[in-house]
C-alpha cells in the first residue's frame, strides 16, 4: 500500500481564496483524522471520521473550515475564505477503528501558506 | 477532557547520552498510549505503543512503560545518536477513538 496520500504537498494562496486539501486513506482503514500543525499551537485535532461519518468536529476552528468524507477512500478539508492565520501544515491520518490500540498512519502533510 | 502533557524542548544531548522525555496523560477509562517521531519535512511515524497498564513498548532502542498509577508514559533511550534528532510526540487514543497528541519535544543530538 502507498500509505496515506495527501495533495497538494504545498499550496500558496491569496487571502480570501478557497482552499481544498485532499486525502486518500490507506485502503481498508475506516477511521480518518485531520490535524493542523503550527509552531505556536502544536498538533491540533480538527475533526475525525469513523466509517465516513464525522464523529467529533469540535476542533474545527470556525465556520470557514469544513470537512467531508464522501466515501471510504477520499476526504477533503476546505477553507473558505482563507486567512493568513490559516497558514500551517495540515496532516491527514487513517487507522482501523474497531481496535482501540491500533495506531494511526500519517500522510506527508500539506503545507499551506496564505498571503 | 482527555489530554497529554509532555516536557518542553528542545532537549539537547551529546551522542551516546541517556535520553528521557516525560509524558503524562489525563483520560477516562483505559486509553492506549503511543510515541510518534517526526523528522524534518515529514509526517509522523509510530515509534512505539502500549495498550494496557505495565505494558512496555520498545523500538529502535527506545522504550516507554505504561504507568497507570502515575498516568505516565515516559520515553527513554540508553544511548542516543545524531540520527535520533527529531520531534517526539506522546499521544493517547481514548475510548471514543479520539487520537490526542502532546505538543511535541524537539531532540537535538550533537556529535
């Protein structure tokens, strides 16, 4: 398996534009997490899905952020409109949910810069 | 709510020194505990894990023991190498499947 695949790896956009980050989890995994990493706040859990259903989105910073998982092999994180303070590295991770002690596997991340 | 607290870095050591990175947690029930490592420009990789009290996780010379009485999962290595320089994250997976990370500790090892 190729692992968790995120795209794009780097994104530079202007303030006010819509940004869509994409994630393909490992085949067979049924739990998916979106994280944001910054120097100031560390690694923050934004939202996670079990079996394509959002379970906890309490980490989503505001209404400008939305996430979807239309099927087991694809998820998106959208920011509309984007702001400079959204600049961060966004990670997607997947795992097998039925077993609590299963670790999550991370993608390489998307480095987002909003200017 | 559930949380993870780990020592702030950076931790700076000479090669072959002993390493300890402290991690404590707060959780309801019986979480699973993990250490992840992040090398520059990369995603997080699992280093080791422990799923119940008194379990010891180990990998690549690193060890951590799940201590329920002190709610701790400290990471140790007897002799660090320059190649161990990275950021280390302690994490727990709760009863609700949430995967929560500490703030990370940067380790710098000099020859």
